[in-house]
């Protein structure tokens, strides 16, 4: 049976945006501190940009400038925008959902402007989109997915029949806490890691997820 709705994370599910984000972190960090940034830690994948900024600042003992780095990175992300790489299956699954009249949207810990820029440049058919500025408590809290589900017209009784595509442990936890069905995309973590975090099914990309839905 098809889900009532499908909610998507963005980074690592719809797009490979690592270079887009990390290049902005690097240039912002260099401008602010005149130092080279450390490598991005995998364990921070999917976390809110403020938490990531806090980590980078803590490495050089500049925690008091966390918000400054966060704001500058967001500015660099917009000014020096790099279009992320579209991952396989996005157009197919969105067309399938539109044909079946299954509501869908994006809830991401990325900033709203980055999401809008990416959707525009990649010509993606997503009209209901939420970014980190839209929540009081970003993922791993469930607010992002609850906010999106309600915007799509769902009530709490529907949540148990809503799929959430996630590639991070942070987002998988958020989906689980929202009472929805986490579906893992294997761009960051292994099947075992995502299932341990709560994923009910896993797929390499959205293309395999589309094929699964289309054949059921």
C-alpha cells in the first residue's frame, strides 16, 4: 500500500551538496579567522548549521563567535552559490507522487535560501519547502517533519502512514520522534546504521525507492 504522504530531507537525499556547503564553510572560516578550517566530521551530517558552526569554532577556541560564523557561512552560501549535484531518482519519484496525488515536500536543516536557490537551478518540482529558520528546534527534534506534514494537510492520526526519506542519523531520529516511518537513503551511513537508528526500509538512492513504490 502506498504511503499517505512522503517527506524528504534535502542534503544527501535529493542532492549531493557536500561541496556546496563545505566550500562556504571554508571561505567563511578563512574570512573570519584567517585560518584553514578542519575537515567536516561525518557525525555532524544532518545537524543544524548553528551546531556545525559551534563545532568549527570550538576547534580553535572561538565558541563566542559561533553565531558570527553561522551568519557569514549563510552569506557565502548565497553569494558564492554552487549548484549541488542532483541524486538519481528525484524526477521519477516526484512525478510518481504527483500522478498518484500523494502529497510531498521538503523539511531540511539547510537554510531556506539555499533550498530555494537549489530548487530553482535544478528545476525541481517542490513547492512546499521548510528550512532551518522555520523551526524553533531543528532536527533531531521532530518539529521539522511535524511542521511539514501539517502544511501538507495531514493530522497526527496520519503520521503513522507517512514516509520520511532521510540519509542522516539526526534526521532519522527526528522522523521517528514525529511518529512517522523513516526510510533510509544510503549516501552517508550503512543500512545497519540507519536501521539501528530507526529506518524501516533502506535504498541506495531515491531511484530504487521509486522502483519499489512503482511495483507495489
